[in-house]
C-alpha cells in the first residue's frame, strides 16, 4: 500500500473516532433514597422510597418517568380501585430552574387499610428552554384519595436522580460564563472540529505529511 493511501486511512480513522466520542449519550442517572415527610388527614407520617427518574427524547423535549420502588404513606381505611390519584413535581437545576409536573393513573387494585401506598409511575413532559446540563430531582408528592389530600415533602434534600445535557428548542447554543457564545473553530465548524486533542494532532500531522509528499513528487517530476 502506498504511503499516501496509508495516511488517508489514518485520517479516516481519526474522523470516525471523533464521531463515536461525540455521539455518546451525555446522561447520568441514579436511584436516590427520598425521605418523604407526609401531612395526612390523620397526622404526620414518614417513609423512605428509592426514586428513579428517566428521560426519553421525544420531539423537542423529553418524556420524564418518575418511579417509586417502595410504598409511601398509608390509609386507615381500604382504598377501593380507582380511589387514589398520585401526582408530583420534579425540580430542575443546573442550566434551568423551575419544576415539571408529573402524574399517574389511579390505583388499579384496592389498597388494604394501613398498608404502604404503592405509587404508580408518574410521567410528564419537559421541553428545554435553555441549553446545558440540567438536573432532575424528586419534589413534592401529592396523593388525593376519598376527598382528602396528602402532601409528602422530601425531608433529606435528595440529590438529583437524573442529569441530561439538553439543547433548547430551535437549536439554541450553550453560552460561556461571560454570557457570550462559545467560540467557533474556523472552517471545520462542525462536529468534526470538536474531536479529541489527540485526533486533532493526528489530523494536522496527516495533512502536513500529505502536503510534503505531494511537494516532493512535484520537485522530482
């Protein structure tokens, strides 16, 4: 194989490696124990439940799903099928602030008296307004049943259950700390220009070798 061809193959490999690195999902998820302090019609109760939050890309936003791995609160009387309706908020942090409302279906089966209430998966839609890394943390849980409302507030300042690198609708770019846009990289103003440092050095070296090789061929021709 000629030297120019070997150099071209090395160049192609560097580009492919950069694309793979850039395509890796920028997300971090963790199951977090949340210590809920609940205000119920019959007094205060508390329960710890591991919380999992997942985000699935959907159009310009994400479908968020909040899952409870243990029951929260209880009722002194049986809750018949469809008698309990849960909802909650997910607090946003990082590049965004505010909260996302999530809700779930009523209980599909009766819940016996004095039994921890298993909360169904709660879902909602999040549409980024700003670009950057956004965290998602379990917030207040609300349980409505038999005409009463139970409010459960996290009492242990839980850590985020999910972090995502998001892009605002319309493709708005991230900004630097001083408020200006991140600098562009010149003619290669594309994903390829954001390759690793090693890939960039390899590309520069390959270009120099090709130029010197061609120049030498012209000089001896």
